[in-house]
């Protein structure tokens, strides 16, 4: 799907909803500090969820033919996403590795792919496998490994309130899944 075929965020609708939330919690939506809050929140959601309008395939324009047959790894890619269960952020680091099969991807494009999928309403588990499957299926690699480590504000500042907790998810594809030796190699590189 092209970027043009996706709907954009309806800012006016978000503004109305935020005004209703302010009223529902007992606030005066017209007081000085809150008067422009609905507009700010609408712009914030448009920015934080921009990946919903973005086609990650546009980041495959920087694929180069290369007979490199060792692991390519980009660690510590900062990301943020919005948990679809509470509409609260989770923030962390992504580690992405692949074993090329005649083609390599421009290094910044790995980070852009992470951002594209992260900037949507997400569950960390789904985000992890979306990144892995996208790279595996579109770059035609021999294998992909993705590990995400994130702190979820819906767990750290509300509910059980456990600051410092980190959720780790992984997705392995291809040779990294089939071959224990190769899997151990990539996992050791991911966790240095």
C-alpha cells in the first residue's frame, strides 16, 4: 500500500475527544493552561503515530548488491511506541541482525524500518515480529534476528507500578531459527 492510500489522523476529532476527557475528569477545558491542550494532543498523536501512514517499503530503496555473507547487526536503536492497551508510551532499544543473501541494506534504513513500525499503536510482541518478517520477506535474507527491550509506562507509572522493569521480546527467522550454532552466534552479538 502506498503512503497516499492511507488515511491521515483526524485532528479535529481528537480535539473533541480530548475536550470530553478534560470535562470527564472534572477540569475546565477553557482555563488558560488547558485551552490549547486538545490541539496539542491532536498534533502529538499525529506525530507519535505517523508510522500508520508510512509504507516501510520506501526504506528498501537503499539496497545494494554485495557478496557479504556474515552477520550484519545494528544494536541499540532507540525507539518509542504507543501501547494499544492503555495508549501510553513504551520506550526502549531495538537490536536488528540479518544474514545477507547477495544484498545489503543501507544502515540507517534498519533504524527507519524500526521507527516505521514503532510509530503505530502496538504491542511489543507484534512490533518485534513485524520488523523481523518485513526484513526477512523484503530483503530476502538468509536469516533475521530482532530483540526489543522496552520499559512500558503502563506498567511503571500505573497499575502495578514497577519502575525499572524491562520487557524483552525476540523474533528469529531463517537460519537463525533453524541452526542452533548460528542462533547462538547472533544472540551473543546482540547482547554484548
